[in-house]
C-alpha cells in the first residue's frame, strides 16, 4: 500500500512542537518518520529477494521453470516478507493518522485510508501477495471492487498460503517481467522516501532527551492501538515450506 504512504506523507513537514495533546505535531513527526524508515527496509528486502530470484533462475531461456532450490526459496520469502512489511507499515501509518486526527475517540469517523485498509485486510489472509507499489489515489481504491482492490494498490496474487509457514506459489504467475517491474518500482519508491527523510535535516540537531523520546513513543503507540482492530500481521523468520 505504498500509494497510501505516499498520499499521507505528501504534505509532511517535520515539527517537534509538543503541547502534550493527541494532536501535537511531534507525534506525527515520530510516526511518519518511523513509517518511512520501515518502508525503506521493506523495499530493500523486496529488491534483494528479486535479485536472488533472478540470479537463481537459469538465464538461457525465458521458459526455464522456477524450482524451489534453497536460493529460490530464500528469494521468494524475502519478496513476500518485504511486500507484507510494506503493507504493515502503511497500515500502521493509517491507524496513526486516524488517531492524530481524532484523538483517543476511536468511534470518530474513519478516513478513506482507514476504510481501504479495513476492506483489504481480509483479502490478504489466504493469498500470497507481492509488490504493493502503485500511484493509485485513495478515491480509486475506494471505487474498486474487492476483486480489483489489491491490484489497483499494486499487489499481485501469486499463490496461496496455509497457516503461517506454508506458501504455495503458482508457477504461471511468477513472471520475470512482473519481478522486473516490482524491482524498478521499489527502487523509485525508495528514492522518493529518501527525499522525504532528507526533509528531517533541519531538526536533526534539535535537543531532545531520551525520556522525552520514550514518552512520545508511548503516546504514539497508545493512540495507534486505540484505533487499531486486530492488525494484519507479518510472519517473522524465513522457515517456510515452499511449493511451486
């Protein structure tokens, strides 16, 4: 859901002002910067996974089947975990944005971004998704039906999963052109995020105590959790049973 991250951070300007309220600018600065940093790691993980896949795929013919060697399995898992981590970063940013706008009142009206996440969470439960980078607007995602929602957000379903560690990939859906497109889009998105992170330079030397940082993060997470139903999880580790 990089498109949601991009939309929510387009007007981001770092500000460490803090009046102790749920709407203090420092809270948005902290949770936005956290999302941008996590998204960068997720995008790098996706690109690294695709590099592994491309290196492991015999290059002499486009019709060579992808077989689940150790290297291929590692590449697939990194691509999947990076894609899901990007989704999780967007989801947390959306919850934080709702908390920032509405304060502790979790019964307040939800934003369009929240309603998109609410609709897409169930769609990911049994599907293996990769990608997640598109320029679609929130209005486009809201107008899409459930069958098209993930695709509009840049996600591609490439198989199904059972439980938390059994991934069954569809050979026909793992196309090299798709992997190349995701790799290129991830690189572009990473560059955009790095530009946003650079905007924090003016406050880099601002004095702030460790105690203040701890208190701000506690408030940020308390507010996020107030608006967060059972959030979509990202399974840790790389001990998966792989099938293609």
